[in-house]
């Protein structure tokens, strides 16, 4: 009788082993199988034959992808006040010391957006930066370049990228601080301060598409952008991510290739 019970127990164990759906390598069944029942590789990547993701993704504090998004940061570096961080202002100033300038010091604007929710396998097709100007005192053009060094909104100054970490060159002018390639240009006409602020859409070029693709593929490479106009004679004031009206805050729009 005892031998019969032992045989029965062995049979039950064999059936349980044969019916197990545990995937190889210790993963869970949910991790190993996609919604259609096909295997999903480690890291959540889609199957090789899955259709490429499409759509448009926007990033703007308090607006998009959701009203709870707070991943946009910005500040400006002020050569005239080199030890002061400026990330708490509701504006970003960009200025130069070009011919005819009232001062001899530059101001550089920094902008960064954390990217989230873009599906694996996405291919960037178009990148647009949208900013709102408060005032400009001349017809001027400003360049957008990529940052190479990480920086802190609350700690960056003309001298430092963050506390204890100096820029290679003041104002993030060094080759290790920023790239020289111009990704896009903001052309702003002369305007007098008025209730209706100006909204500017800057469509960035092919190098920016490659840059943002890298941010998606490896988020650690996302150091943001710099807006500069060192040859300009007068200042440009833009709304920052701290401004009261969310729709006037800096916005990054990424359109995926079809």
C-alpha cells in the first residue's frame, strides 16, 4: 500500500513539472511572453518583426506627456554674475557682447527635457523646440547647440556645471562642455514688450535628429541644449519652465518616422 502512495506522488510531481510555464533563465511568464503569446526578449524589447512605433511625443512641464510631467529643466549662465545659479527664475536670458552692446558680458541659456514613454524601437523623424519670448530689443538670430556635460538647474553658474564641478571653460564654452555644431537657429524680430507674448517654433536639423535618437536609445547621454547669441548686441528674454502659464513653458516635440 505504501509503495502505491509513493508511486502516486512521483506521478503528480512529474505532471507538475511537465505543465510548468516558467520561462528559461529564471524570468516570469509575463516577462517572457508578449500580449500575442510571442517571446519578448529581456528588457522588454519588441519582437524583431513587430511594426515600428509611430506618433508624436511632446514634453512640457505641467502639460505633456501628462499634466504631472516635471522633467523639463532650464537656467541661464551669467558672465556678469558668475557665482549665481539662475534656475529659480521664471525667465531665461540669452545675451551677447557683440558690436554696439551696452555690456561686455554674455548670457547662455540651458534647456533639458527628460524623455519618457517613447516605445522601444522608435526612430526619430523630426525634432522641434518651442519657446515663448518676453521681449527682444533687436532683429537677432540665436544658435542651438548640444550640451556634452551634465548640469544642475539649481546649481549651474557661469563657473560651475553643478556644485564642485567646474565647466571646462566658463559659460560652458569648452569642447567638453558643449558641441560646436549648430542644430538649429532661432530668428527673433525686434518687438516691444506687449501683453501678447511671442511663440517660436524651431525645427532642428538632421544632426539634432541623430542627437535625440541617442537620447532615446541611451538616456544617460541626454545633457540637453544650449541657446547662445554671443555676437548679438542685445538680450532675448524667454519664458522658463517656472513661468506661471504652463503652455508658455519650453516644449520639445519629437515626431517618429513612419
